[in-house]
């Protein structure tokens, strides 16, 4: 163990040993299940091993959903070992858990490894900012990739890493980790690398680091194997990186590079208005995210495989006109909608999209985080929707789309800030809620979700019995924090309607800005698609 960590306090070693004992049984069971599942598919097993950035929905759940829509089997670590809680001194245990899990899940049948360098090295994104790990310990962790490459030469290794934000405590260490990753691209240890900015409210130090890394990339002719933010803007977010890497890989396997037509709400505003967290105009964010997923922009809808509609701050085109244009485009091409406008504008615009009957037929929808987060998510979902080939993939797509309805639109646009005012709980604090605060937050959220669904004209299905029935589609217990509703499915070849099962509603990291509403769709009525 000292080979990888140097000198570690005895208490940390004991904690690591205890943790390994507790999770070994879970790992073994998961391994057995994965191998049995793979065995049924024969030699063409479509297993993708994923080490996420941390345990948040956006970084953990979303990549698994996108992989499933494409028809692959995601192999992911137990959420319990992933980072995103304020125990930075546990960084050594977290990264050891990640390495132990990889050793127990990588095998000769894995096609692709999508790996967060922040998780492998530090134990997660938050840990990368404040971990007490030394430079030597961090570089030893990076070297574990050489072991993976030597043992599994056939696996495509796709790695993503972050450039720290302003409060990071050991930037030199993190920079050297990224430099080592570039060395591994050159030597063939890594097949493809993405390096993204971790928030860009203060980009001065990030820009200087990017400039140095781009020089290294150019000198070693690595441009085709590295995706990195630019020196005069931050075009990539870190939270959507796993989805972007996977989608880029899928698009690279196609005979022809897929094409995207972008419909801005107001092209003049898109050129001028800066997306706050991307430090670049809205148009640059959209263009760069299309490039990031391995597609190219075309300027005629008829030439596109997918249309990306972008709602953004505008001083020109009305919402009504933009909605009408999306409806027109939707008649000929699949449309993915990304909304990066202000919250109040998002709420108003979504209702127009809903009332026009457009939402159920969207190829993708997202309106969370910074511009790159939202547009990256909806592009990845859009391309996943294009790959739907069977009933299961359509089911997965419907599940993901309606989870975006619940979390991105209803919770983030209509509930989150009001809930903070009602409860007195800080909206964006990294401090955890007390059990009493969390109970209150969950109760108010469930009531508000139901109210918002009713306002959209969606009727909830009454719970049966005492509400404790086991769901056949999920391991979740249907409880007072869960609900079901029916929705129409336009352009779905397998069903006219779906039953959506959502919940239980939880705050996985006990913070108000991170909510989890597990959502599963069950295609219910076969026949001619609904309208």
C-alpha cells in the first residue's frame, strides 16, 4: 500500500481495511451478476466499465442512463463509495475503494473503460480541491492506469480530468497530474483524454494552465486524442464529461460524422451574451459542445441528423415564435432542447413547449447547471435517442426524459429557491441538512411536485393499499415519497402511453441543491402511437 501512498496515518489504514471488508461482499455479488449478464450475450458482450466523477445524479446516474439507451451495459461502482461529501481527510480511503472496485470489475470482456481521474487519484471532484494528498501520492495513483493498460491491452481507455477552480488548495499537484495524463496519451496508456474547467467564475489561473497544456499537446501532436478547454474561454464543463466522452466514442464508430443544426432563440443575442459559468458567448458554448460530442455543425436543417434548439437570454425573438419554429423543425427532424436562460424564463418557456405538445416527442431536454452542462446533456441524450432500436431502449429514453421534467424543470425552476425561503435552509450550502430539516424538505418537495404536475394537466395514479407495494420495475419501495402518472408517447413505435414511476424523493448528499427522483417508465398501451 505504501507503494501507492507513501506514509499514511495508521487510523487511515484501519479505516481503509474496515471499508474494504464491508464492501467486499457487495463487490462480489455485483461481479457475479455482471458476469452472468455478460455470459448471456456471448462473445459480443457490450459491457462498459465506468468510474464516475462522484455520486451526484448528474455525474453518476446520467452516464449510466445514456449508456443503457444505446444498448450497452454500464458497470458502475456502488454509489456509497463515490465522493461528494465534505470529508476530505477520507480521500485516501475513497481512492482506494475506487481502485479496489476497478480491480474486481475489469476483465477481458469489457469493451470500454470511462474513468474519472479525479476519482482514481483523489476520490472525487470535491476531494480534488481539498485533499491532503501529496504530489508523490497523487502521481502514484495516476500510475495505476499503466497497470490497467498492461493487464487489458484491448480495452479502450477514455479518461476525463478537471482543471481546479479558484479555491483549490494544491493547484500545482493537480496540474502535474494532468501533465502526467498527457504523457500517458502520448505513450498509448490512454486512448482519449478530456480536460475540463471545474467552474469558471475566476478563470485567470485556469487559462494559464490551459495555455501550457495546449503547448504540450501541440509539441507532441496529440490534438486528435485530447479534448481541452481553450485559452480564451472554457468550453467544457466537468460534470457532463463522462456522457460527452461516451457519445464522442459512439459517434467516432459511425461511417459518417453526424451533423447537428443549431436553432438559437435569437442568433444576435447568442453571439453577444456571455454564458456566465462558461465565460464565453452562448453561440460558442453550443458550437463547442457539438464538436465535443464528435459531431459537426451544418447550417441547413435538411442536412442534419439532429436539431439542437437553444433557449437563452434574448432581447429579440419571442418565446411564442421560437416555440412555433421548434414545432416546425420537429415535423422533419428529431429535436433536442437545451435551456440556458434564467430560471424564471425557463419556467415560462417550458410551459409553452408543454402546451404546444412538444415535450413528449423531444429527443432530449436539459436545463441544469452551466451552459455546457445543459447543452452537453441534451446533445448526449439526443444522440442516444437516435440509436433507439428496441422497446427497452425507448423505455430507457422515456425514463430519462421524464426525470428531466421532474428534476430539471419542476424542481430546479419552480421549487428549489422557494423551498430554501420556506425552510430557511441555504440553497447552495455544502453543509448538510439536519434530519429534521431534510424530512421537512422532502415533504414540501413531494407536495410541490404533485402540484406542478397537476398544473401541467398530468393526473397522478392513486396509490394502492398502504403504499408499501414492491415495484416490479424497480428496487424502490413505493412510499409516500413516490408517485405514478400516465403520459402520451408521440412517435413511439412500441406504445401510445407510458406509466411513469417516480421516487422516492431523496437528497442523496443532504444538501438542498442535489435532489434524486429515480424515474422509471413502463410502456403500457401498444398500437398506433399517440399524438
